[in-house]
């Protein structure tokens, strides 16, 4: 074997070693990259599961609290309905009366602040009594308005409760 052949064999062996090392490093790097990827996915799934459990506990607590509020509100609405029916029965029977406010004569030159209605409601029993059926309707209309206000307040309370949960 001449020196040139030895040199060619050495160069070929060096090239093969470099190519083999390059493939080995590339394979090792791909394995490490995949291992890191798998670890990140597992950690993300674990964090997601933990957050889901925490959110489920918070949601369950909120649902239980809202269910209790709904139950209490239903009971109160039933009490209001019973009170309204009783008040309407008393008015229709003539036991209770609604009266029109007694309006005194208003001088033609009186300013808006000097009118009797601006001073507030008069004492009970001053004006003529309202027809019992109309008085019962007035009570019903008042109860409807009060019911709307209560429902609006419940919506606001639910909104605030949900916002408090989302804010945590």
C-alpha cells in the first residue's frame, strides 16, 4: 500500500466517522427534542386537569349558592303572591280601602313649588275611596312593578356573583 492509498483510506475513514457522528448527533438531538416535547405536553395536560378541577369546584359552589338563592326567592315570591291575594280580598270585601289623595284648590297663579301635591302625600283617609275592584287592580299593578324590581335586583346579584367568580 502506497502512501497515497493510505492517505485516501484515512480521508475516507475520517469522512465516514464525521458522517456517522453527524447522524448520531442528529438522532440523539431528535430523541431529546421529542422527550422535551412529550414532557411539555404532559405538564400542560396536568396543569389543564388541575385547573379544570379547581374551576369545577368553584362552579359547583356557585351553583349551590345560586340554587339556595333561587329557593329563597321562590319562597319570597310565593309569600308576596299570598300577601297580594289577601290584600286584594280585603279591598274587594271592603275591609280595607284605598283613597284618592285630597286635592285642595290650586290658585291659578300658584308656582309649581306651591302646589299641594308637591308637598307630599296627604294623611290617610282624606280623599274619596277608590272603587274596590279598581283598588284591587291598583294593588296588582303595584305588585307587578315590585316583582319587576325584585327580578332586576336578582339579575344584578347573579351578574355580580358570576363576575366575582371570574375575577378570582
